[in-house]
């Protein structure tokens, strides 16, 4: 061991600067789920571990892919509310942005043309802030009680927006879950933990190729 103070300092700095000894920078890419109560995990005992964004994080970690999931779900959110909120969410710039809004618009009978315009503006905000981000649009459907014309116009929003803005489309976020007594809470609207697991599997099929 060198005896002079200068030599000891030099040796200490050399050790600290050696590869593998410095604290690793956070190089995780960011996956944002931007949605409503379905994304937020409303009604679950522990949304932080049971909602589908948390389940996607588990899959990412198991595959050692180096992504960090941000759950930006807000109960009651409409596409108009999302448009007002998205700039705040984009303070954490996403590398992959999953847009899962529209269900509350349908339940409130909002014009599909208005919902479509809002979704397009949200995508525009993301592209302006983060041009290289990939965007995934999760489709939604309304039950037949809303009438054939409205349900048809509503469901057509999502493929049209995805095609126009070159986004990856998930045709129906609640595929295999919507309408299932076994996979939903007593309100018949919000998935239970088993339902969220099904949603995570549906999402994973579309997201996994985008995470490499």
C-alpha cells in the first residue's frame, strides 16, 4: 500500500473508476400505460401488484428486458380528460406508450367523432414530445344494449386511428374478459385479479415483439 497521501488518493480514484465499480446508470426504457379505471386497477385489493400493468412488469422482469412500467391509469378518465392530462404524464418521456382510453366515452354516449379526435390529439402530443416512441392503441367495444349503430361507430374508432397514425392496434383490451362473470368484479365492469391476468396475456402477445 503506498504510504504517501497523494499516492493513496490516486489509488483510491483508480479503484473507483475501474469498470464495474461505479454505480450503474438507470438505462431502463419506459413503458407507459395511459388509461382509465381498467388500467388503474379499480376495485382490486392491491392494484400495485394485481393490475395488468404490474403483471406486464413481472413478465418484463422475468424476461430480463430492461423496461420500467409506469401505470398512468386514472379512474373515470375520458378521452377529453386524457387529452388534458397527457402533457403532465409525458414529463416522464415514454419509449412505448399504450393508449387505453375510450371506454368511459362509450358508457357516457359521447359522440365517436369526438372520441376519435381526442385520441388523435393525444397521439399527436406523444409524437411531438417523444418522436421516437412507439404507440399502441387498445381498442374497446360497447355492449349491444347501446344499439347497433352506436356500437358499430364506436368500435370503428380504434382501427381507424391506429391505421392513420401508424400505431399498433390491440383490437379489444377486454378480449375474453368482457361479460365474463368469473373474470369481473360484482359491478360487471371492472376485472378481478383473474381478469387482469387474462388482459396481461392479451397485451403481452402484442407488446413482446416491441420490447426488443
